[in-house]
C-alpha cells in the first residue's frame, strides 16, 4: 500500500506536468489507453477472459469513474498538488455518507453518532482546504475536486458490487480503462477541450509524462487492490493517506508550492475523518 501511494503521487506529478501542454481530455484518454494495454497483457498472461456478463454495471462504474477522474485531473492542473489529492481522498467520507443514508432510510442499521461526527469533521476539513482558493480565484477548481471525491465514492461502491458478482479485478480495471480512453477521446469534440499547445509544438518530454500518467496509475491501482485483498482494510485505508504527504513533498520540491495553516489543518481533519469513517461506517 505504501508503494501504491508513492506511485499515485507520481501519477499526480505527471498529470500536473502534462497539463501544461495537454487538455484534460487527452490526459484522461492516455491514462485509459496505457491502462487498457497493460491490463490486456495481464489478462492474456493470466488467461482471464475479458468478456463480461454484466456490461451495464461496467458502463455505470465507468461513467462515474471517468467523470471523477476527469474532474480530478482538471483540479490537479489548477490547484496545488496536495490540495487536489486531499479533496479526492474525501471519497472515504462520501462512502460513509452513502451508507449512512441507506441505513437511515432502510432502517438496516443503527445510526452511529461517531460516524456522523466523523462526516461533519470531514466536511469541516473541506471548508478549510477550500478557504485559500477563495483568495486565488481557484474556488471553481476546488468545488470540482469535492465533486470528484463524491463521484469516486460512487465508483468504489459499484466496484464492490462488481466484486460481489465475481468479476475479477483485471476485467474491472480493463473495462474502466477502455471507457476512459473512449470518453476522453469523445470529450475532445467539445469546444474548448483541445490541447493548450499545438501537437507539432509539444516537446517529447510531455509525451513521456502522458505515458507516465497511465503507467503509474495502473501499477498503483493493482498494488492497492492486492493490499486490500491481503491486508487489513482499516490499516490500508489509513496508509493510503500517505499519498497526501507524498503529494505535499512533491508539490514543494517540484512546483514550489506552499500550504497555509488552514489548508494543513483541513488536510489533517480530512485524514482523521476518512480513517474514522472507514472504521465506523455500517457494512
């Protein structure tokens, strides 16, 4: 899990660097294409069939996941790296919100006051993280980051449903990558979604950064999946927040980013809320 968080932070660095020359649609497409190629190779090597009996669920998961990814990549390009990563990690709190609402509406479990408090603390952390964006005209990107976390939570819930139906991880990741490639390519048709730099003027290093987005993301996703399959859910959920630390270090060293006390406090609240929500959320 620790290595997965490092690689996810490396992916964020590549996204931020590539965003100087490529639009969000291109970055999403590249992440999907590289991921699909890697997963197709793994599926072939492990003799895992890619044909699925539940295509509709894969489409639903893909739509939520790709939209979440697109919004998150946009945020990485417009916000400090650690801020964008933190807002996306609110997905653990959003999952707790969804499960809490289901338990309350269906009366399937008692509403835990500790979980309600954790959720409230998480959103207080979001308010603190978003506060600096008001002064830098970055509030729009910050709000998109909040939405990306909510959509990511929706995608994670759907991944859980696919797992319960017996869908192997290789197949789930492959079809998500395919949808990312296709939807990202279709987004290019929307006015204003082209690349900020003409293709002929894009340096070769930027193309490597684009490939790095897909490679780092896919390998990190596989490592994270293995960690959750073999280790404690609570321990892994806690360790994944090391990604915020890695992103903060990379942001300072590579982009000269600095974070105020309000942002740091907000990050701490979100991390604490995410760990608590994972521990106390209903099954």
